[in-house]
C-alpha cells in the first residue's frame, strides 16, 4: 500500500514539474518576444498588484527593455532547470525553479542565472512565478506572507560573459 501511495506522489510531482516547466517556458518566450501582457499572466497576481497593476507593470517592462536596448543588450532566450519538490502551504503548491537568461551584448553574450518561486493555487494546473532577483526571503515574505518557510533561494552567481569569436 505504501508503494502505491509513493508511486502516486511521484507521478503527481512529475506532472507538476512537466506542467510548471511548460508554463515557465511559455512565460519566458513571451518576455523574449516583448509580449508583456501575455508575460504578466504568468506573474503571481499579488506581485502584479503590488507593482501598480497590469498597465503599470507593462510600462515598467517596456521602460526596462528600452534601457537594455540603449545599452546594446537584448534578451535572446530563457531556459529553466527542473523545479524543486512542491511544498504544500495552505491551499497552494510552492517550489523554486532556476532560470537561465541569455542576453546578447555588443561583443558577446551574458549568461545570467536566478531563481523563481513558482506557486499554484489549483493543484498544479496553473503556475504563477515570482522573480527573486535582488530580494532575499525576508523581503519576499514581508511582501507575500503566505510563502512557505521551507522555500530556499540560493544566492545567484555572478553573470558569465562569453566573448564573440
């Protein structure tokens, strides 16, 4: 009986991971394509609200993109590693997933790594994401009190530059 329960939990986790990664990939493609309205549909609703709502967040994303462009930088691709095991917190599933952002520069490219918190409020069917860049868990929990104490955000490594040949 225990083996059946463990196998069912492993199947659930595998399905969660598959769904989460597919949605993270879609979110990343929307950001690369500068489709900010579609991108924001994958952002945790409380974060969008704290950012002033969808219109304000779209304006901020556009401004950030223009600043990058003025510096000769362009996001080319975003990929994701396997997420951590989901943690149940109240009625949510929560985990983290490492993201890798490939940024084209004038003379090469930057590999930038970071961590996203992934949250599902419907048993893993729909996932929302929170970018943890420049934030620690204390700051995140102050803004979003329902985050699990079991979530761990590693320190992001320094970006790695690859010079064009």
